[in-house]
C-alpha cells in the first residue's frame, strides 16, 4: 500500500479512537491509573505510526525520537518547557510518573508494524480526514480538560477582573523540588504556572495543587502578576499582599493559608454610575470635616447654601460631579453615596463627608 494509506491500518485507527475516547470520556468518568496508562499506550503507537506514513524513509529516526521524547516529557527536566507553554496561555500538563515508560512497548509495536504492508487503498479525501482527526487527538491529550469531578478535591483561587479593560494574569503556584520532597501529594498537574486572559467583568478559577482539607503552606515563590493587554505591569501580589487584598465579604473565601478557597478582585475598579435622583436633597458636612460646606442639588440646578452662591448648572457622569458656575467650573469625585451619607473629593483635595438634611 502507498505510505499514506497506512493511516487506514485497523490497529492505527483503533489506537486513535481509543486515545480520543479515553481523553474525553473515560478519564472524566473514572480517572484512575488505568485511564492514565491507556492514553500512553494508545498515543505511543499512533504518534510514531502517523509520522512514518508521512515520512516513510525515516521510520527508525521517528520511533527513536518518540521514545526519547516521551521519557524526557515524563521527567522533571521538561517542566521549564511546560511552564513556558503555560506562560503564553496554552494550558498544558503532564504527570511525572516513570512507571508510564512501560508504555514504550507500543513504540516497539508501531516500529514492527510500520514495515508491514496491507492491501488497503483509500481515497485521498478520507486519508486527509483521518490525518486531521489524528493530529487533533495528539494535541488534545496534552491540553487541560474541563474540570472532572476529582478536581473538586483541590483548593482554588477565584480571580475577578473588576477593571474596564482586559488583563493578563500570571499565577505562579509552583512548588520547588525541595518543597515537593516534603509533601509528594503536591506533585500533580496543578503544580505549575498559569497564564489567564480575563476580559472586563469576567472571572476564572485556578486550581492549586493543595488538596482540600489540608493545611499546606503556599509555595515560597508564590506570586500573582497582573498586566494590561499591552503588557504593562499593573500589580504584583506576593503571599502577604495577596492575603491582605482578598475579598472575604459575604463569605467569599478565606484570608489565610488554611482556607479552602480564596477570592481576589484584580484591576482598578470601574467607576460606579451614580443615578442623579439618588443625590437630590440638601447636604451638610459633618462636624469632623476640615471644611464647612452645605449645598443643595435638584434635577435642574446645584446651589451652594453655605457659602452662599447663585444657582448653577451641573452634570453627573459615572461618579464625577461637575458644577458650572458663571466664571468657573468645579469638579468633585463622588467616593461614597449610601442612604444619607455622601463623600465628595473636590478638585482632588481631601474628601468631605456629608449628611443629608432633607430630601
């Protein structure tokens, strides 16, 4: 048969089908040692066999490179490469388990069968379709899937972008070899560096390598880096600043390492839009304010009662109050408006606190 017709070999087709079925169904249902090994056996047959169909004169080189590459991939030496891939937002993982090398027997099987021929001829269109599905299977097996049930057993960090712009977030929750030696349970696929792109108002969950119910300290190198869409640094959180900035309101997570999950709001908060009618009334500064000021604001005018002034036109955009006097314009940032309490920072000066006298 023609070299590319080898892609229609029944054992190759079975291995590709098994690889896809295992990665997308069996792992999420069972997630045990068998499903992990099954992908290795199926992949180590299908991958070199596929490339020998494309490059029939390089059978020995392809199988040798596959075997060496797999051993390297399953070792700790490949971690810098995985971290680099995750840094650019392509979530990739693997589990370090040298017992997986038993699957190298599939490489030997692929090597032997690659030299054999079968009387199979297929249409080019079908061969291209099989090739496309095969490449998809090879790529998909290294990608992080939607969290299967077992992943609920890991502690998480919830990140919410409260800014008006897209942000890039790099979460370094990777333990060193020394730290892993003290607790081997942390050596799993979540012991890594994640890169997330969060649109304005969106959130994402990062799973940590810490199992729920365990009081494990964060990695020494723990860090969360926040940048804008142009790569400009916005904020860096180490462990101390992270716990201080956590959102614990309404039961949203904990503020120490013993928590089961953590919630962090990132980015500069978008200005809240003030409904004009909520500020209507007469307001007077509280007694502890550095400056005495009383004003009245209605639908059609703004009026300084103390010190006295003429009626003025005004407008409110988001949380910015702009008053247009005949010969000048004054702006004030509304920093708080809740019930009968109001705070305004006039012309970037210290905020004045007001109480509502009447509606």
